[in-house]
C-alpha cells in the first residue's frame, strides 16, 4: 500500500472543493445578486441631492432635532446604530436598569412635547433586538406628528399626510405590521421645505 497514492486523490478533492465552494460559488452568487438586485446588494443605500450617501434604509440613524421624527432607541455601542456592534441591551423585563431607561425616555418624550397626553408607543422607549431597526410603528410616527409640525411651523395635517405617504404596508401583503422608515420620512420632510 502506497500512502502517496492514497493521499493524492484526497488533496486533489480538497483543492477542487475549495475552489468550487470558496471561489466559484461566491462569485456566481455575488454576480447574480448584483445583476438581479443591484441596489439591495450594495446595502440599499440612500443618496442625497448631491449624490453623497447619507444612510441605508436598512440601518437606523439617531435623530434628536425636534424638527425630525425620532427613531427607536439603539442599544449598540460605542455609538447608537453601530452596524459593527449589532445587539440588544440584554436587559430582562424585571431588570431595574431597563425600567429606569424606559422611564427616562418617556420623560424625555413628554418634555419635548408637553401637551401630548397620548400613551407613548413602546417602540419609542425600547430598543429592538438588533439595535439597528430603521423603522418605527405607525403609532410611534403619529405620536410625534404634533411636535414635528410645531417645530417646523406646519399644520399637523400636512405632516400627517407625509407620514401617511411614507407608511410601508405589510411585507408581501400579509407579513408584519405597517411601519415607517424614519430616514425616508425625515428626508421627505426636509425635501418639502
């Protein structure tokens, strides 16, 4: 029995499989994705008027200006909406730190819009599991309409119409809930003025 004759086919098989699974398959899949879904395969990037990339519709951004709709809180670190650090806070519902964080966020929302006595939507005070969620619920967008309208000097009905125009329906007509992409909504508001 010659060990060389038995190892040679194994090494050849390893090289062929490495070439197929490590080079050819990724090239074919990447090429197909770029041909069939060019925008999505490059990260669903959103460009401004000058062509400069200002964000992705798949990753949330932090907005704090009262003239803008505010996103869902992010639990990523060292900065919010850090795509390299996706993850939740890992604080359970009985954890006092979560209760304190939610209480502080509710107080900040109430201070920013003192006349708003509506219940605060949960997605405005809790982070998503990934910490990167670019969407808020329709209820969260509607909760902010008066504050944004007042800060921009616009009638609430006009801001509400922009929210309605930027509300995304169910995925494939039956999955999920209607939602609003905060970056797209804020861009639509900025374009209006």
